[in-house]
């Protein structure tokens, strides 16, 4: 059960990353996202949150995360992309 939950969350992150990149957020530093959207995205991905960083730093972390995920080759198996993302720093 736990493994399926982790896979579900990982795949949700991968899907959300693709949508954020399609909307161009990685190119504009996530500036068009609301503060709540940035906080939610950082928390979901395990990135530093508002407890330790300013909003600008959180936007930078999310932008860096999207930059890393944008480098995943198109030929990478989509079924395993979520697992791959869970191992990013």
C-alpha cells in the first residue's frame, strides 16, 4: 500500500512539473504563481518552505527544481519518471 501511495505522489509531482513547464513558469522564475501556489508546490516536492526561506528564495528553489526536471530526456519511461524525481536533491 505504501509503495503505491509514494508512486501516486511521485507521478502527481511529475505531472504537475510538466504542466508548470508548459505554462512557462520555469522561464519566468515562477513569478506568475501566487504565494500559496509556490508554498504548496515547494511542500509537495519537499523543497525548503516558508519556515526557512523568503518567498523569493522559494520561487528560486522551485525554478531550480523545474530546470532539473526539464533536463529529463523525452525518451525516459514516463512510468518511472516519478520515481526518478523522488531521488533528486
